[in-house]
C-alpha cells in the first residue's frame, strides 16, 4: 500500500510540472564591488545544554566532535561575538564597573578555547558584541557614550594585545542588529568607536546555529578594524 501511494504521488507530481520547464539561467549584470569574505557560520561562545541557554562545560568528547566539524567545514569566516555579561560581571553575577573585567569567567574561558582553535588554524573571525548592556538589554543612548566607547576599546585591546587574536579578527561588530534597538544605519556608522571605522557592508555569509545543530545562511554587514 505504501509503495502504491508513493508511485501515485510521483505520477501526480509529474503531471503538474509544466511541460515547457527549462533550466534556470543566471546572468551577472554588475560585478560585486565589495570584498567577498566567503562562507562560514554564526557561533555561540560556549557549549550549551539542550535547553539552548544553560552553560555547558567542554567535555573531551564534545570538544573533539566540535573540533572535527570545524576543521571539516574549513570556514572562511566565523561570526563569534561576546556578551557583556560574560566578562563585565563577577562570578556571582554582580555587575562590575567599566574598566574592571572578569576575563577568567567560565564563559570567557570557553570562548577563548574556541578562539585559540581558530588562531591555531588561521580561521578568520568577525568579533564584536551581541549585547553591550547588562543582561542582554541594549539602549540606543548608551552607544553614543564615552563608557560604551571604553567598553568597546577595552575588549578590542584585550583580544588583540593580551590574547593575540589580531591576525584572525578581521572585522568587528559593535552592535548586534542595530535596527533592533532603533539605531539607523546612518546613526550606527557615525558613532565614534576608538580605532574602528565603518565602511559599506561587506558581502559574506554566516550561519545561525551551532556546530552540533543545523545552520542557515544569514548575510551580515561588517566593519573593519584599524590597528
């Protein structure tokens, strides 16, 4: 019965396909003028439990699986931002003032483990912030303050000078989806960030998800870093 149903479905599908169906042809009307960074994926900074939120330490087996998949994919670019809470709170979850950071938190240590792998294999990374406010809350007004500029600069300095990621971090996003907090592209590009300059969006593709799950393609505008 199952085989007959499948056969009937194929027959119906054949009948509804237009007889004059032709192969799709793609033509290039205008060459891309901005650099193509290649294909890659969006990655969270640490492993998570099945609920999608709870921190999960890297076990040997999980890290082995993740590493094997990263090296099999050989991404041209990985989007791997951080969240302020990961390094601007103490281990008890209390807010720390800007200028005082907890780089040894379990979140940042898990993040550095991933970054060290990319550094070892010269895999390019788009760094930056997923959230510049505490508890993932972003406010448009905060982005134009000196405090936000210092927060951005301190993160860049630590990643570059202390961790030595300057060779693999090729782009940096000071905000995740700025339109979501009411920041227009014009406002976003005019915000003064130390040692950062904005340019037109680069064409690239990164995927949402993680390496032990599925991914989907999502194009992200990026900015470059001057050193």
